[in-house]
C-alpha cells in the first residue's frame, strides 16, 4: 500500500511539472484583471426631525478600477429646507484605494467639508481610511482627517444587515465623531463630539433599487454638548426618514 501511495504521489508531481513546462509566456492569465466601476448611494433620503424640519440627505460613493487598485470619490451632506442656510457638505473626498486583504481596503486622499456658499471657507484636509467587513459581517469605515492647520478628527461608521427575507433587510447604523485635537479656526474642542444611531427597514424592488423607511437619534457629546447647553441650544435630535438605496 505504501508503494502504491508513493507511485501516485510521484505521478502527480511529474504531471504538475509537465503542465507547468507547457505554459507559454504569451498565454493569457486564466482570470484577467477587469477594470470596472460603480456609483452607489447608501442613503438618499428625506428626513423629518422632531423640530418639524424637513431635510434632504445624501451619502454616496463612486469608484473605478480593478480589484486591487481603485480611484474612489465619496460625498455626504444635507440641506434643511426653508431655513435660509446653505447646504452642509459633510465631506467630498477623492481617494486612492488599495485592497490589503480579501475584506479590507486602505484609502488615502484629500477632501473638503463645510457650507456650500460663496462666503464660506471650506475646510481642506488629508484623509486616511480603512474600510471593509469586520468579524460577524459588520461593515465598517474608519477615517482619520488632518487639515492644513494640523487639526485631527476621527470619524467611525458601522452598519449591519439582518436578512429578514430574500428581499427585505433591517439595517442598524452608528456613526461616531471624535476630535483628537482642538481646532480654534473651526471652533472644535478635543474629545468625543457626536454620535448618531439609525435603524432602517429596506425592501428590494430590484438589486439596484431598494426603498426604505427608518428612524434615527443623534446626540452631541463632551465639550461640544457642554457648549451647546451654555448657549441654550439643543444637544440631541430625533427623526424619521424615507428614502432609497440604489446603485448603477
């Protein structure tokens, strides 16, 4: 029996060497690298707050490239209807992304944030980001932003999808913002700044289009919360949302 096993192993090894010897340099790769892209809106919604304000919100990402190398554009912001204020751009980032493992990518680039008006001074910053799937299938994005003044801010987001049926999902979402340093120019104090928790029920009409409804709660934290209290302003907000998740 041992001799038979050795013979089988020897034949397999010789076959492997024979196959490798027949491979020619000009032959194409069995799985060629494909260049493609996608535009994805994770949130495209209308919000009704507990202060009876109507707000339009978007959160999108577009990318173009291969599995390992990609150009990525991210944009997120909101506009409160009929409040006389300009649209608030939470981020607009142009990044280079590299796949460092099957489930995680590293991204580096530059971005801007602030109010979209002719008089505003948009904050420019460099951004370093890790995004991917954590254990137990939590989708995460952790970003570090460093502006021209050297101020550092951390933004972490996490989502999870409970599959209720073949086409329906329940999606909790949490976002946490922390200022690593003080920022005198942009009136930010160090410490945890904001937390936002949301829950959405989504129903797929098609793979590319899924309307949803949901609720959210946000709260100011730390020094920011204390400052708002001194000014007599609200430190928390709740609301309901209706929107759609779509990609093309």
